[in-house]
C-alpha cells in the first residue's frame, strides 16, 4: 500500500502545492497513534491549511507511518485515524487535498512493506512522485513543511524549498543536531501557521520578481528591435544626390518608435522631429484636440490630416487644459492614455501633450507646414488662425462632417447605465 485513496479529482491547470508532514507539524506528536481518539490538531493548524485552500494551493499530507509495518495497528485503524483527521479539519473549514503515507520500514513484519523500491519512505520522494502523477502540481511553485531534518532532505531531493517548524521534534533537532545537517531549510518557523505565512510571502515575492524580469526582457527586446530596425533602414534608405546623403521617404518613416508609448514626446522633441522631417523634404502636419473617448470622427480627422503631408504630429490637451475647456468631470481618460492610444495609429508619427487651452504655443515651436482642424471648425473659426497666418502655416479642415462627439457618447453611456 503506497497511499490512501483520498486524493481529489485532477484539475485542468497546474497549481502550487505544500507537502505537509503529519505528526509534530499538523497534529500533536504522540508516538504511534493506534486509535482515532488520539489524533489531535496542533493550535493554528486548521487555520493555516484553510489559508492554503483559499489561496488555491494544494495541501497534501505526506507522512511515514511505520507503525503499520511493525504491527502496532492494522490498515483499518490507520484509515480511521486519517478519517478523524479530515473530520477535525472540516469542522474548522479546512481540508487536505490528498493524504499519502508510507508504511515501509526495513524491519517490517509484513514483507510487503520491508522493501521500498519506489522510495516511498521519506526522505525518499516516492510519495511526491505519486502525488504529481495524480494531481496537477506545479513543482516549480511547491514547498515542504515538516518538523524533522528528513523533511528538509525530502524537500531538497524534490528540488523545492523546505520549511522546518519548531513544533514536534523540530526544536530539539534544530537545537542539538543542526551542526550535523547535510541540507539546510529554506526557512525556520515556530509552527505550521508561521510556515504558511512565510510560504505565501515567498510566493508573492517570486511572482513579483518574475513579472519584473518579463518586463525587463520585453523592454530589452523592444530596444534591440528598434536599434536593429534603425540600422537596417538607415542603410536601405540613403541614396546619393549631388554627392550628399539624403534620407528617402522610406528611411524617414522608419524612424517610428518600436513601441507606441515611445512616440509620446516633449514639445521640444516634437519640434526637432518636425525640423528633421522638413530638412529631408517632408511636409509636416500638426493636428490637435482633447480626444477624450476616441471615436470614428477622430480617426477620420487624423487620417485625412496625415494625407495633407508626409508626417503627422498630434497635440493632446493635458488633463488640466481639457478640464478648463470642457468643465468638471473631464477628462474621463488620463492624458497619457489618450496620447498612447493616438500614438498607436498608423497615421500618427509623434504625439505631444500640451498644457495651454489652444495649440498656439505648439505651432510657434514646431512650425508645421499645415495645421489641420476638424470639420467642427471653419477657416474663420480656427482658434490658432492668427498665429498660423503670421508663421505662414496653411490651415486645412479635414475629416468627415461631424456627427459624433465624446460628450454625446458619454451622455449615451450614462443614460444606458441609468436605464
């Protein structure tokens, strides 16, 4: 007999697991327990296991029970003891997802349990192997908790962290024998409650570190791709004209950032970008607005604006300036998010957030060739018409006739929610 048939059904996805020792860890150490009335939970054990249950972590008992092999009790008694353990846990809202026990011992009276070819007896990891066959266990996120050094070795052989508790035999082994230990625990805890607290904290830290690593790797990959694209297009895009190297239209368009967020720039950077484009013989178009709740009218406006030239720079009102124009409750979307959405459009080359209520300062610094406004304006009502005339910037009214607005969309949403 390698395990009791108490395991639950398989789940679809892998889950972390905590392999728990029984005597001295979950229950009070009482020698060979030969009657169900002798099993007693340690204080806080049910609460600790309940925390694992709520966190979606498998709680599996792995215990050596050589008393069966030595004839101190029979299989029926051992099962009754485990049934009582499950009953005590259930009364406090906790559960074990499985129980595995090894009755193996070299001095077993029953020859079935004298030999242990599958290494079921701890610190052999046969019970963990069997648990992994029968449950969706993610060993990379699993742990062992026990009160003896063999539990630490058990964890080490399975390649997972082992937490040693000072309940049961733990305090004595730690105090008098740790100088002889061949393996060290990942952590020391007063009891199972402390062990579970450490495990949950360790799991969160590892998850956070893993996410940070993914972000770093992604950032490095985007940077590498961007550099590679720049080098490739710089080489492809140059051709000789009268002895001078001049970027072609294809080469200039390749200056688009690898990530939309990188296209959101300062006004000074937008001005440098525009001047570089004009130096390469490109026509620069500037468009602006609040763009609070992006809709089809915005898309039409910007696509048509882009068609007025070769490069499109878009100005976005900051949160403060939109609030000054539109009133309380606006914007509904932060300026940075509005800018990044626009930067993701194929027609848009750069986006700049500005603090003023009009785009006059942007026109003075960027000096585009064309200032595009939507069809809710006419040439006579464009707020920046005077500065455009002063600087020789052509004003173009672009986009489809205005049939929608962010304000109307928000009103429809509110009315729909109220209904």
